[in-house]
C-alpha cells in the first residue's frame, strides 16, 4: 500500500488538489507507476465514497507532459481515513483501487486498469483494462481482459513469475472457482481450473475438481 499525503506536505502518492465545483474532486497520483503520474477528476465525493463520471489524465514522469486522457462512466472508489484514494491495491472482498498500473500481458510494459462501476460478481468492482500498445505508444482497451474484470469477483490478480492471470468466482456460500490464464496474442487462454463444490449431495464432503489445459 502506498503512503498518501495532502498538498503542502512532501508528496508521495496522492495529493488532494482542489474542488473545481461542489461536485468535482481532483486527485494527483504521484508514484504508483515507474513511468507515469496521473490526475483523477471524479464527479462527486460524499463522506468516504467518490463516484460518477471520471476523467484520468496520464502524464509522463520524465517529460511531465500529458501522455493520454481516458475516462470512466462511474469511477467509484472509497477514500481512506485521510479522505484520499488508494492505488494498485487488489484485495478479494476488500479494497480495490481506482487505478491499477501493472503488466497484465507480461510484455515488460506497464498496463492500466481503471475502475468503472460495480458490475462484477455480487456487485463488486469492475474495471476497464487497457494494454500498452508499443507500436501506437498508447493504452488501448482490451475487451477480453475487461470481460474478465466484469464477470468474476472484482479485478483479477496477476502472477508475474509464472505469467498467469488469476480470477475468482463463487455462487452462494458453498461453490467457489479459481481459474488461471496464460496470455497469448493479448488474449487470456485458460490453463487451469479449480472448482470447490459443497452444495447438494456434496454438502457433507466438498467435491474438489482440478483441471489442467
């Protein structure tokens, strides 16, 4: 988790800048990424919840110039005890940040996931996933990875050592599934599936099924 400070204090990750209107709030992301900083403009913040239309301005750390602008229809996120957002946190059933800078396709370049509403399993956070295109030199929306971040339990996790993306799903209290994917041509390909079923006739003894592809 990254340290967060307010403006006029030595900046580390986020600086709360100002309110353009009563319904808009601007935050500056200082150091979640090796190459980029970002300004997050969100429509409204009430109590510890910010949501509504959001605009994300990505800036180059080297040149300080605007690199790319992206948007979210519902940039929904909670604020911490200092009334500031987090970054790069992916916790199952817990905190998931509005911006996640990680290498999702394991090509050595940082990619970006942007929170967009709560449309994943059980009303969890959903994300638009952008991959960095080396030829175009910009972030491009990837529909296949975005679908994974909408149809499972929140944002997927990554295992950079094994070069795998990992998703989690559930149905009620007693059915859980973990799936691992390889990335081929920027598309997820299933390589492993673990299903734990403790419903119906399996209520007394869970049925565990492992599949490798």
